[in-house]
C-alpha cells in the first residue's frame, strides 16, 4: 500500500515514513477534511436505551 492512500488528515507522507525527517519551510495551507457523517441523538432525562429503542440502534 502507498502511504498516500492511508492519509486522511492532510499529513505530509514524508512525516509518516521512518527515518530522518526532511527540513520544512513555512507550513502550507491545510486541506479541509472531506469526511462527512450524520449524528443521531435521542434526548432523554434518563438512560432508556434498549436493544430495539431508539430505532436506529
């Protein structure tokens, strides 16, 4: 596997390889995170979760 394929957070692939690190100048612009996800929540005053409720569990 190519280390470039494993990087999800904009890290420089040379920083992930073992061995001496190369010198760096000023950091370049960061890349935005492209991972998106949905957040589900169930508001409750007590811990009421069971194996079937809330329905998405």
